[in-house]
């Protein structure tokens, strides 16, 4: 199983909205970056990810799961891009801020720091475990 990070501006789509979507989840659409598209294409059913509030808050707030693999994004007139569906699994006990992540030397190579503008990113297993430990407070 792979792990991912999904970035969303809370005023556009927040963790609370993701939770309200329930078991049916929601599609993760609007991606128009080719590297992010490749990340979406690599996602498999059951993969988990962190839900990250960007711009406002700048923190990982919850865990989501892929419930539908890559398929065409109808909002893309070019037909080049696609989307996946995700559902909320659980909130983190304590959100993990970008400042905390940047201060943790073991996370210095995390995509969130190296490729900060990418809306969908891979998270390595060791990074996943470190962030989960940080979320315990």
C-alpha cells in the first residue's frame, strides 16, 4: 500500500467537508500538473493519504483513503487529466503543522518541503510513521 498527501485550501474544500461526504467520499479533481497526474494514476484502492490544509492553517489534519482509482476528469476539456475518489478515514489527534514538519530533520526530503506547490504528493512509509507519531502530541 502506498501513502499520499492531498493539499486543499480550506475555503475551497476543507477536512470538515470531506468528512461530511461520508462513505461515498468525493472526487479529487482539478489537477492540471503532469507530475500530480502521474501520482493520481499510481494510486490504488485502499491507499491512504494525509489531508493537508494549504494556505490557511498549513497543517495535516486527517487521513483519507482511495475508494476509486484514476478515471477521466470531466472538468478537463483536453481529456488529458483525471481524478480519483477519496473518503475521510479519521482526523489526526493533533494536526501536524508545516512548521513542525520543516523542523523535523528526518522529514527534510519530504515532497511537501521539496515540491511544495504540487497538489498531490507521495509520502514514504518512514515519513508516514513519523507524522503519525507527531500527531499523537
